[in-house]
C-alpha cells in the first residue's frame, strides 16, 4: 500500500493564492452569467422536475469553464513551464504586496477609513475589502518566517500586515478612539459624554466604538474631525517607523480576531515589546483627543443648560 502526498500544492490555498482566488471567482461568475443571459444551456421539456432541469442547465457553462481552465493550464505549462497561479503571484500579487508595505500603504489604511467614517460610511469595511487580501498575504509571509525563526526585515518580513492594521490603526475602533473615551470618563462635564462613556467602556474593550461614532457623534462633527483623522495616522506611521528602525520587531503573522482586546492582541502578534508599544500608542491618543473633546464638551454643556 502507498499514499500519494503533496499532489496538490497547498501553499496556494493560503495567502499566496488570495489575489488568484479573487480573479478566478470574478471570471467564473462572469462566464456563468454570460451563458445564462444568452440562453446557451441544455433545454428540457416542461414535464421534467425543476431540480433536474437546474442540474442540466449548469452543464454547458460548467463544461466551458473547465475546458477553458484546462487550456489555460496547458498553455502556461507548455509555453512558460509555470502555472497561472504562479504567474499571477509573480506579476500582480507580489508587486501589490510590496506597494502596500510602505508609507503609501500606511497612508491609505490610516487616512481613508476615518475620512469615510466622518461622512457616515463604514470606511473600515470598504478599505478592508480592497486591502485585506494583500495584508493577509503579508501576514502569511511573516508567519512563515516566524515559524522558521527568520523573522526580520532583512529576510523579507513585511511591516504592513493585517495585524498592523487591526492592532494599531483600528484598535479600540476606527479613529483609535480610546483617547476620547478616557476624556469622557475622567474629564467630561456634559451628561451626554458621561452617559456615553458608561456605554462605550464594554464595547471599546473589544474594538467596537459605534456608540462614540454615532452617539457623540464623531460622524459629521467638524469639532472632532481633526483628532479623529489624526490619531490613526499618528499611531500608524509611528508603528511603521518603529518597526523599520528596529525599535520593535516585525509582527509575527499570527492572526487574531479583530475583537481581541488591546494589550492582549499586542502580545499575541509580537510579544512583550509590541505589547508595550501598543500601550504607548493608545496613550498617545489621549493628548490628541483631549483639547478637542474638551471644547466639544463645553458646547454640549451649553446646549444642556439651554434645554
């Protein structure tokens, strides 16, 4: 008896195959829809049960997709001694990963989410939809180096990863609003801020800050827009250069759910140094938010007295 092993390269089922999966998913959906719209399917009499009809309807587009994929595989194998997956990774994904792993990538994932949130649009979700495949791939590369005990920038480790985004840019919620919450707990005079502080403490521990975004509100609030945008930009770029200049190590690629409480998440993704740096970054947001929160608090107090 014998067993075949590694017949399928499982590396492409992880971060390396992320861009390929998106492209193939879009192509398959488009091709299948085109066949359906053009009516290029097997037609059966009306008397045939609908579940049987559905099975036969899919045969023609499925056969076309499989045939096309086989032809593409054959062409890449014969002409380039490679595969479509490897070609996509080399030509598209690798350059995109490197493009995301720099100051431009940091600016994109720090500035755009809060800019969109200011107008009431879920900026974190929109940016994640674009950047997450690349950032998760960066995460996977770092994890491979970490497991091989070769995690360093000299060995090709990435700075900007999914963990970088979640543990330093959206930690405690979009806008890194822990600084605002601290003011609301310690310095707030208005009933609105004091009440919202009690509501936000629990969710904030799990990086959920909708009570602040829509309760203060931060959305469409010109008084609070500066710290709301500035806080993640400061924490993002500070962390980027801290890793670049060796103050803290590259993140290890271990993926933790985005709801993991801060400090704990920092320790998991980088050890005690990254944990202490995360605490430092959270503390920095307090002086960023404090003067603006104080000014807006006075506005709320005046409004409450008028009522």
